[in-house]
C-alpha cells in the first residue's frame, strides 16, 4: 500500500486491545489516537491498526517484519513529512 505524499502513517500492532472487538470502536485507543492527532493539527495522518486477538510478542514481531514495514513505503515522487 503506497503512502500518499505528505501523509504521516502510524501502524499500530498488538493484540485484542488493538483489534478492539470487545468494546465500542470509537473508544478504542487507535481511534482515540487518530482523533487526538487530528485535533492537535498533526494532519493528514493515517492510523492503521494491525491488531489480532491472542497475538503475543512473537506474532507481533512477525506482523512488523512481514506486513507493517510495507506501509512505510513512499512513492519516489513524494517526500517524507
């Protein structure tokens, strides 16, 4: 997934707390983080959640290595903010 120019991207890796299936989506910490960033004028920001229930540290590392790093990619025509 190519990162749009000028966009800050935050990938959140974790377990069920990150996945947020047991509570209101609007009250989950990734959603609240994104809202705070927007209110603070840190925009545009994409907050991507890669949480999965029952994941432990090893699983989270594998998600970082095999999936999350792909979201850091930027197009050659864009500049990092």
